[in-house]
C-alpha cells in the first residue's frame, strides 16, 4: 500500500487542467454562481459546447515537456456538467458534442508516461436534488426554503457516488483523485455541507475498493492521503497533529482555474520556478493549473509558461524530481533541496562573488552548476583573515565558500549541485519522505 503512494511525493510536479462548460463564458469557473445564473439559463450554453481544438495529446505532451510527471483533469466542476460519458445524466459532453474528454485525457497521459489524476466536484449547482446553500447560484431567491423542500440530498448522494463509480470503473487505473470540496460551517445564514452530505466515509471506502492503489486528497472533510493548500505557499513542511504529512499546493497561473479571458494577472515564469523549488524544499508537490480556452486549446500564455518551466526543468529536474527537504537551513536568498547524497543550492537572487555555507566545510566532495555541469570552486576563508581594501574578512570556522562567476548563468534560477561526503551525510537528518507517505496512509486507513 505504501509503495503505491510513494510515487506521489517522488514526482513533485503535476499539471492541473480546468476545462468545462465554464470555459465557454471565460469568466472564471465559478461564473454560474457569481452571476447567480439559474440552472435552466446556464444549461443553454451546453448546446454550443463544441471544443474543436481540445487535444489531449498536446496537453499531455506539454505537461511532460514542462517536466511534470502527473496530470489532473476536471471531470465535473461545481456547475455540474460532466466531461465524460455518464449514464446517470444527459448533462454531459457526450450528449452535446459526442466526446468523452476523460477518456481522451486518460489515454493521452498514459501515452506520455504521466500518472493519471481526476478532479471531481462534490458540489453540483445543476442537479435538482442538490440543496441550495451558501454557494449555490439560487441562494438569493426569496423561495429558497420552498425550493429546498423538494430537494433530496440522498438522491444527489446516490448520483455523486454513481458518477465516481463510473470514473473509477470505466477508465482503467486512476492514480489520483482530487475531490472538491467540503464547507461544513454556515455562512450568511445559509447552511454549508459536511462529510455527512456526501457520505464521505462511504464514498472513500468505495474509491479504495475500486482503485486500491489510488491517492485521494483531503477535501471530503475527512482525512485523506495528503493535504491540499490552495493558492498560497506554506512556510514550512505541512503538519497535522504535530506530524508531517504529504501535501500538494495547487497553484494557478493568473488566479483563476478556468479560462478567464480578461484576467491578465499572470505569474512570471521565474516566479513559478521559485515557487516550485520552494515547494520541494518543504517536502511538497506543486500542481500547476492551465485553463484551456473555450475551443479547448492551451492559451498562448499558458503554453509559454509551461515552455519556460520546461526549459528550466530540462536542465534542473535533478533538484526537483525525487528530491525533498534538505534538513539544513539555507542561507538567505537561497533554497536547498536534497536527493540522497546530493544537496541542491538554488540561488533565487544572484549574489556577487561568493556564497558562504556555514558548517559545510569538509562535507562537500565536489560542487558544480546543474545547468552545464561546470565546476564551482570551493574554498575555506581563514577565520583570522583581516578585511583589507581588496581582501574580504574571515568566515566563521567550518564555513564553506563557493566562488561564483560575476554574471548569472542564463537560467531562471541557477542551481549548484553539492556532492555530500559521508561526513556531510552524517550531519543531515534522514530523508523522511517515504515514512511520511506511510504515515499518511496508515492514518487514512484507520479512519
Ligand atoms: C477551489 C475552487 C475551485 C477550484 C479548486 C482547485 O476549491 O472552488 O473552483 O477548482 O479550488 O483546487
């Protein structure tokens, strides 16, 4: 069981794909509820849904070329429209354009050697039995109580479980399931929805029975295999009840998950690289999102962001894939990751001349840049050395100094690979990634 989860933290970098009927409106995937659109009005869009440029092979290839190792597609978002062939409703892409996007996606991921993930919304603003709550598009109507009287969450639960069963039965091995989301607390006088609304325990049991090796996130409102911080970077490895847990930060390129045509608030490629290495340095994964346009195509900005990440990953993936927290503090302006006896120093700002690494003297056998393999000279500066006009002062005993070229190498974030000696390894806390995977699994099985 543990082994089947270990892949997740080794792979570190995945692609999230938000694509659905909402891509038509191009105003964020929550558009149905932010604009208070009734299901009858909203579903009219389905008749025009014919994404002629959705090319799963292109998406999977782009992910692979960006250095990603897994990908996750939205199968049904909160709007309720299924992107797959479901027997349980005719509100689906097969009915409107004769395509099963999940089938296309799963096949393309496998062809590129990517692990396959599916996102499925617990919420459904289209289903007639889903009760109107704080997030529902009809929440402001005067007759909410009356409308809710005719709705039966037990019937919706059966539908939800049924669609999840289809997804986990009809498409072969699914490696990762991303449920979204649970909100038990009331808001603005309207109820939320908790694990009992989904029968989370029953749903999770069914998922594990259908796909015994699957990794499941924590958004059922009961513990899963990992935690999923969204749109922020945790400042340390994530913990629950004092113990480290597997985690994956999901991040957008511009703050929206679904195609949001007029939102140009894009993160720069350099920032994305820094976010990725920051994540790995805290034992996390990064799931980075793209929102294909209404025709299904990867947008130009999304494509160039993936390409820039790929350019960096092609030379530097050694510091990311299979790597994790280094177990030693990093000097200011740098981030450390480690993979077995290799320590990776990421220089977030290019310093002039030197980087000093406290307590590392005698612990490094060789140092080189990762992008071109060229040696980085190491020295120890005599602690007694007096600072003079052109001579820097001494460094504390045990400090290892790396001597850098003046110009930053032409990569977004330069990385220096340090080969640790046996002494170097002895001083560093053991890599706990696999233990964490095991712990997470045990916790989930107990619940
Ligand atoms: C949130 C949003 C949703 C998005 C998801 C991604 O829960 O409701 O729109 O799909 O996060 O993690």
